[in-house]
């Protein structure tokens, strides 16, 4: 899928995205709890880049926790941006958050950030070189020793446990028992439209994109979160 096709899918999902994501809220909460420790070394006036910021949930959680931080959110789906802007207004956070409609290219590399988040985004870039370039674009916008915290659907799809993990993931995300057809469809989607791969493979892409070896800090179902420091 081309990047604009992905943005168009999220345009359609924007209005109902947060309602749907409610099922994953315990996972997101745990991830955000750990994220505080990952970002503990950032300065008290940090400027954080949120890539694929969606409806703004991670930026809002961080902005509420760290009242002196500023945020730049970059998101290619106009529908997601619209929902995000309204949430930032409702939460009284507009002053500290700049929302940019577009891709990373639309942000000058001259603008340098202390840290970046990229939750459930890079998995949609199915071409390995394009995914590597995506991480490089993030690295280029980080200060020396800047930290990226990211999450993706991660699993070794060749491993024996993949089918059982898919079934578990289906139960977690839908609260229903998967049929063999459900699992077949999920497997096909994760093989074509979502680049599910092992952490070992993903780490190679991240490192080739300009980061030190990523450190996994959270796993729940198929969601794996990891952090990485910009390579010297
Ligand atoms: C699954 S949502 C995650 C949103 C948010 N980070 C969260 O965790 O709730 C993925 C988001 O990434 C955006 N996206 C997809 N491809 C992107 C790209 N190449 N660069 C930046 N954002 C992208 C989508 O438009 C969508 O809003």
C-alpha cells in the first residue's frame, strides 16, 4: 500500500478510532507508564516529536504528565488531525502542541527534538528500505543522543507459536473467538498490508536507519514497544 492509501484508511477510521482503541486501553496505559521511565532523562523543557500521532493520545498523555514539555505532532490523515486538534483544545493543551498535517518530510531537519514517539506506525511501511528511510528521517530530526520510543506489531511469523499468538491477539482485540477464516484473513493482512516481523529483523532496520540497537521494554500480545538512542 502507498502512504496516501494508508492515510485514506485512517481518514475513514478517524471518527471511531478512539472508541475502537478503547479495547487496547489497558495495554496503552501500561506502555505509557513505562514510557515515563524511558524518557526520564529528557530535559524539563523537552521538545518531543510524535510521528503518526493519530488522534493525539500519546501526546496528550505525555503533555499532562510533563507540564513544561512542548510537542510537534506529525500525521498524514486529515481526519485523524481534525479529531486530534479538538481533543487538544478540550484538554487545554493547544498552546504546547503544534500539529502538522503531512509526513516527516514536511518538517525541516533543522528542527531538532529531544525525543520522539512513533506508536503503531512503522509497521505500515512494508518495504524494508522505505521503513529504514522512515527511521532515518526520525533520527535526522533528533538531537545527539535523542531517544525514539516506538511500538509495532512484532512477531517471528515463521515461529511455531505464531498461529496461537494470532488467535490470542484476535481474542484480546475483539473479545470474540476466532474462526479458522478469521485467522487466515488476519495472517494474510499481516503478511501483505502490515509488516509484522521479529524484533531481530526489525532491530536491523532500525539500526540501519541511524539508531543504536533498540531496547525492547514492553510486550503485550503482538504489540512490542522498544526504545533506541540516535547513533553517534
Ligand atoms: C494505528 S494509528 C496509531 C495512532 C497513534 N500513534 C496511536 O497509537 O493511537 C497509525 C497512524 O499512523 C499514521 N501513519 C501511517 N503512515 C504514516 C507515515 N508514513 N508517517 C507518519 N504517519 C503515518 C496513520 O495515518 C495513523 O494515524
